[in-house]
């Protein structure tokens, strides 16, 4: 009996913690979180994409110049 009571008292806080979080109110959308982190990650990626576009354009111009020189 004592063991069952102890097990019940140990399990009770776990069961109390297992409830669903309250959904956000429909009148107001949830506020975005971690925008600074997202921006910090996105900034170097955007910079790299821009550099890749410049590199691709330069490579295309170089290919066109080589093709024009060999014809």
C-alpha cells in the first residue's frame, strides 16, 4: 500500500504537466519570435546568393568571349 501511494504521488506531477498549451486567441495573431536570429542567419545567405549570381554572370560572359574568340 505504501509503495502504491508513493508511486501515485510521483506520477501525479507528471500527469499534471501533460496538458495541452492554450491556443492563441483568434483575434490577435501570435507575435513572431526570434526574428533577430532569423535575420542573422538570412543575411550571410542572401549575401552569398548575390555573390553567386555575380560569379555566374561573369562566367557566362567569359564563356561567350571564349566562344566568340574561337569562331
